[in-house]
C-alpha cells in the first residue's frame, strides 16, 4: 500500500466521521434546544466539506 492510498483512506474516513458528527450535534440541538449544538453542527459540516474537497483534489495536489 502506498502512502497516498493510506492518506486517502484517512481523509475519506475523517470526512464521513465529521458528517455523522454534524448530524449527531443537529439531533442534540433538536432534543435539547441547545444553541451551541447547532453552531457545532454547522462547524463540523464545514470541516467535513473541507476534508471532502481536499480528498477530491488529492491526486492533483500530490502529482
């Protein structure tokens, strides 16, 4: 396994983790009406999008 393949696996798993973590925080907001939970949900969703964009451009960045 090449190092780039391992890096792709880690980046994809990080994006999926933050996506589900964002949904979990959104559920926390609906259950407890915690204002900070919606902020964290948006933050984690932005982080997931950032990891997704990085993953999409990984081959072009490391040629």
